[in-house]
């Protein structure tokens, strides 16, 4: 309930604050801009209405939030409160940066003798417009920054304990980390765009210099003037913070590095593909002059250089961040995740390139014109260039994944059990099944049209274009089914060996309901597990006691031992599992109310996981929320698969 209340107050406070800010900006722009001094009543009424409506709402909710934080320690250290301050700071600093960018872009275009309409931002604004927006936003940002510092130091609430101050620091550090990486991403994007504009200007031929090139120069300088200082300042802050272990091992940092690495890699390889396309077009005899070739290459080269540097630099940082993880298995899992994403993206490009290549061949053989036209050269060159880039990338990342999954021992087991690998295999199987269904439908549609008397103009061409996609999807489906079956076969052999090497001693009456249920469940869950069964009053042999790696007892045995003082399980060296089947005065939290079948299923699963070298499952605090999370995860994966299918391959059906 408190979380919902905080969300309401801070959300309304943020919205009303932005309403007041932009109402004040609109009013001051009317006052300071000579062109708006004779503005109509509607022009003046809008900002005044914003201020009159937003200011009371902001004041009431802000005062309540501040008073509650001063009186309640939980409110003062709330993560939602910390996020509010950094979101509000971003909502004020970002418009200030954008207005500064608009001012510089417009000013530089005017200095270079270009019409201000060519400015990147704010072509119709004035100096007063930008000055007012920057001034108002920076004024409010200074107030919020001061309040944020007071909150971080714990000055808002005097009743904070040392433990609460530590939690306060963690919550604000998490919010600040998100704030810094948002600024780093924003400034990095501005810097890359600025470098791209400058390189495009430098690569222009002397004959093309003029107004368009001057526009590139002006906008590129404006982007660099804003983006580069912010990027250097933010990157320096983050680099200094890495001396703190929590910052260096942050998952947010790792997610940012992964995202930037992938974006840089994909954009760089795409531009290399454009270069390869030009080379192939020239090889296939297309007549392009040097100027035309440079015109085609200029955007590719201007983009590839900055994003390639970003890929190299942040890719190296990603590798360093992964190596800082102490657990070798975690390091391999993170690298496996990276390789799986890149290999999947490369495979998608391979499918697209194969579809385009087969379409070109079919059109050349069965189309109305068999001449090697200019458009045909472009289609063939684009298909071959994409395949020339994607196939080596896919092989480079996919082959080690396959080799790792084929290894015996713990490394191979972890690779085969990886949720990322299983999710990727099932996702491509899903794409193969659904894609083959749609492609086959398109193929049979053309055949049935011809049978029913309305054949297309070129039945062979239309049918083969549909059939090519069916064959592509069928190849994807078969390959990934075989890969999944190989994983399952190797996993079954490895798990059987692990189970056979994990003897279990079960100290339960064999005729009890829980023992009978556990026998049946173990037969299905872990059939290769060696089990020593003992009655409640039976003593294990020395061989059984020494060989067993897990001991299963009931809570009744613990209750009986408390009365007579006998506790033989204290000397057991392995894992001890207690089944809470008490029927007396003892109550076992989380287990006494479970059914016999549920207890047996959970016990068998715990034994199987222990035998396989995994940690036993932890009881969920809220089964409903866990179920909802699983459903949402499945829906997300389904949506992701549909995006890959319809966004990447299905358009080729047409």
C-alpha cells in the first residue's frame, strides 16, 4: 500500500512540476521575444493556465512528500524517492542540453551563411527562446540537485539509524547509476552523430562543396560541442566510480556495455556490407563513376568509423567487466549469452540473404526478363554481401557454442542446461514451424488458385518464390531440432552418470504414505539414483552411512529424537533433507500444510538437483506472482519470436 501511495505522490509531483516549468517557459518567451509581444490572448492564456493549474498541485503534493520523508524513515530512504529526484534532474538538464544544441546549430548555420531552416534543431526559435528554456530548467535543476544532496546525506529525516543510512546510500547509488548511464548513452549518441556529420563533410568531393556540406559542418560541430564534453565528463565520473566494487560489478553497467557493444557491432557490420555491395556491383559490370562510387561509400564509411570505435572500446570494457566476475561458470555464462545473441542475429541475416539470393535466381530463370539488369545486379550484390558478412560471424560465434555444449563434465552440463541456449533453440524451432506454415500456405495458395481457374500470370515463378521460403524455414527447423536432440541425448547420459554416483539414504517407514509416494516419484524424476531404504527403527550399515551423499528423514524422526535424545544424523557428512510430515504439536513453516504428493515431488526434485550439482529450489514467497512472472516471460518470448518472423522474414513472402 505504501508503494502505491509513493508512486502516486511522486508521479503527480513530477508531472505537475513539468507543467509549471513549461508554462513558465512559455510565459517568459512571450515576454522576452519581440515577435510575440503583440501575441493573441490564446498565446498568453496557455502558459498562464499551465502555471495556475500545475503550481497548486505541485505545491500540495511536494509538501506532503517532504513532510512524510521528514517524519518517516522508510519514506526518506525509499528507492522510489531516489528515482524521482534523478528522473526530475534528467527532465530538467536534458531540455537545457537540447536547447543549447538548438542555439549552437542555428548560430553556426547563420555564421556559415546558410539559412537557419537547415539547423538540426530549433530552426524557428530565437536566442530568447533558448535562453529562457535553459535558464528556467537550470534554475529548477539547481534546486532539485540541492534537495537531492540533502536527501543523500540523510538531512531530511533526523531519526535515521546507521543501518537505514546504509540502505539510503544503496538506493540513491542505484538511482544515480541509472542516471549516469542514461546521460552516457545520450552523450555518446550525440558524439557519434557529430563525428559522422564531420566525416561526411570531409569525404565530400570538392565539386560538391557548398550549402549542403556547410550544413553538415555546422550541425556536426554543434553536436560535438554538446555531446563530447558531456560524454567525457560522464565517462570520467563512471571510471572513477569503478573503484567501488558495487559499481564495477553492477548489472546495469554490464547491460549498458552489452547493448552498446551489440549496437556498435551490428551497425559496423552493416556498413561493411554496404561497402561489399558496391564492390560486387562493380565486379558484376555496373558502370559507376568514381564520383558515384564515393557518393555511395561516403555514408557507409562516415558511419562505420565512429561506431566501429565504439564497438572496439566498449566491447573491450564488456570483456573486462565479465572477467571481473569471480565465478568461472558465471563468466562463461555471460560470454555464452553474448555469443548466442550475436549468432542469432547473424543467422537472421543469413536467412534474409539466402531468401534474396534464391529470389534473384528464380526471377532470372523463370521471370519475364532474363537480362542481368541494373536492379538485378543490386539485388544479387546485396544478397551476396550480406551472406559474406553474416556467415563468418555466425560460424565464429556458433561453433564454440556447439563445441562447449558437446563437452563432457561440468562445463558441458552448464552449457546444455543454459536457459539462454534452450530459449534460443526453441525460439528458432518456433520460427521454423510458424514460418514454414505461412510459406507453405503461400505456396499452396498459388497452386489452388490455378486449380480453381484463376492462375497467376506466372505460376511457376510465384510458386517457386513461396517454395523457397518453405525450404529455408524447413532447414532452420531441422537443424535446430537436431541440435536440441543432441543436447538432450548428451544431457541424459551425463545426468544418468551423475545420479548413479550420488547414493541416497532414505530413513522412512516403507509402508508410510510419504514413502510410497516418494518411491513412485523418484522412479520418474531420478531413475538412476541409488537409494538405500531404512525403516524408522533400523540402523544403517557402515557402508551405507559412508557412501550416502544425502540423507532423507521425516520431521517425526526429529520430534522423536528430541524426546529420547538419539540424533544419529548429526554425524552424517552429506546433505540432510527433512520432510515436514508432522502430525503432532510441531508446526513446520511452509511445509506442514502441503499434501503428501507435493512433499514427495519437492523431495525428489531436491534430490535430483543435488545429484546434478545444482542448488535445491527455494520455496517461493508468492506462488501467484511466480506463476504470473512465468506467463509474462513466455508471452515476451512469443512476442520476440513473432517480431523476428514478421519483421525479418515474412515480408519476403510478398
